């Protein structure tokens, strides 16, 4: 075989190898694009879920604030209620005394 034939054959093998490598890279890039689209879609779904969680937590926080205000009011008014109850108990005892006398 002559040197030029050998050179041509080596160059053809290099060309064929480059073609195979390019095809692999194109397939790899296509898979990477598909994977990127999948990851993006998953990110969007997770973002929607986090928005629902955030809204729920804000609603819960508002309800807890209202509950805390109600408990605070109840605790503050407890003394007044106890005084009124004691007053009613005293008046009832006086009425019972009058009825039994």
C-alpha cells in the first residue's frame, strides 16, 4: 500500500470517528435539553406547592393571632366574671335566708 493511500485511510477513519463523536454529542445534548425541561417542570410544580403552603401558613398565623387576642381578653375579664359570680352567689344566699326565715 502506498503512503498516500494509508494517509487517506487514516484521514477517513479520523473523519468517521469525528462523525460518530458528533452524533453522540447531539444525542447527549438532546437528552440534556429534555432533562432540563423535566427539571424546570418539577421546579414549577414545587413552586406552586410552596405557594399553597405559604398561603396556608399565613391563614393559620392570622387565626392564631385572633385566638391569642381572644384568650388574652378572656384572661383579662376573668377577674370581673369571678367578682360578678361571687356577687350573685352572695345575693342568692341572702334570698335563700329570707325564704327560709
